[in-house]
C-alpha cells in the first residue's frame, strides 16, 4: 500500500514537471524562459536573445523536425526529443520561452 502511494506521488510530480509553466515575470532573472545549462541538450541558450521577439521575426529558426513553434492552442506531441527546441510564444506571437524536448 505504501509503495503504491509513493509511486502515485512520484508520477504526479513527474507529470507536473512536464507541464508548461507561466510566462516569465518582469522581475525574474535574465535566464528565465531558458533551460539550465545541464538541461540544454538542444542549444536553446544560444538563442536567448529571441525571448521577447516575434516568433516570425528574423533569426528565429523555422519549424522543422528539430524546431517547434508553440503558440496557445497549438497541439503538440508529448514525446521527448532531447535535441528538439521548443519555441513558445504568447497569443500575440511574442517568444516567452525556449526549451528542449
């Protein structure tokens, strides 16, 4: 019984970690919206200057097998591809977050 509860709790924590978080607040650190150095398997930190810019603007990698543009309401698969960069934008098309997966 105790093992089942621990497993359920661990699964809930793992699922919560996969959920998209809110857009970074203005008072968050400069690296908000970027993966940590140890989790940057797709090179997202090289594109840090894109946060706050239009998703269809110059310098934004085009959608491909290894780049996804994600806007509110965009359906995406839940498969994890470490080398794939997710470029997340708000409803106005402004990039809020870059992450790998």
